[in-house]
C-alpha cells in the first residue's frame, strides 16, 4: 500500500484499507467475533493509524464491525436472528427494485454478460466446483445491480451484500440458486420488469429461509 500504483494513488488510504478489510470480512478471513487491531494494520499496510481508524469508522457505520468499550477493542460484528431478518427485509425490497430497473435499462452487452455468468455458475455446479460457482453467482448479483444504473441503489446494496457474503459462501442449495439466477436472467433478457422483480423477491426470501434455518440447526 505504501508504493501504490498511479491509479491507486488517487484513492484515499482510508478507502483502500476499508475495501481490504471489507473483502477480508466478506470472504471469511476475518470472522464474526475476530478482533481488529489498529496498530497491527497500520504496520501491515505501512501507514499511520489515522487512515486505519477512519476505515474502521466507515466499517462501523456500515454495520460490519462494532466497538466494545468494556473490552476496549473493535470486533467483526456477529449478526443475531433479528438483525438478519431486518437485513433480509431491506435486501428483498432493494433486490426487487434492482431487477426491475435492470430489465428496463439493460442493453445487449448487459444481457450477454449476465447470460455468461449464469452459464458459468451452472457449469461450475455441474463440475462440483463450489468456489467457481460462488464467484460466478456473486458476479451475477454485482452485474445485475450495475445494470440497474442507479448509483444510490448500488451504494445501499453494497454494505448489505458485504454483511451477508460470509453466510452465502456456505450455500446449501446450489441447484436452487443457479436455477433462480437463470430464471432471473431470462426475465431481464426479455425485458419483463415485473417478472424480474418477482423472481428477485422470491430469490431473497428463499435465501432468508436457508440462512435462518441454518441458525436453528
């Protein structure tokens, strides 16, 4: 991070640290309950503690970490059942909107890319490559949001995806997820905005059930 390339040099240090920590939380390198040490991160990145502290505040405002005064530290936030329900409530509404807008605003290149990602996920599922399937499914969601062409919507969905990403890595229903993505792709490709929103809403509800059922067992 000290010797950042020219294109990265324009990105504030706090944003670089924020993005790296968010990625570590999303992919499971940092797990719920893990402690984050400012000084260790500052040494690792070769920077002062100020941008690290600012990055942690950004993560805190996004709900990904929490400060525990009694333990005098910052920890990756664990989600209880009620918090998960609230996250899925909001995600359901926003994903349905993203799908509707994507169906209305997509062009042929967008449709082609979504189709490629849905196919890639299916091929990975057929070959039992869970990592490749998870990556393709994540890219499918990211592309769908990008196709909605609504920056505010994208900024609202990003922290939700970040907080749920670790849970979605343990996908217990890969066939369902791939099938629903294929249905969603077909609706968007045909420009059927209402159908796309309906599928997206159902998709989030099924994922909610999968995650909450896992908490019980």
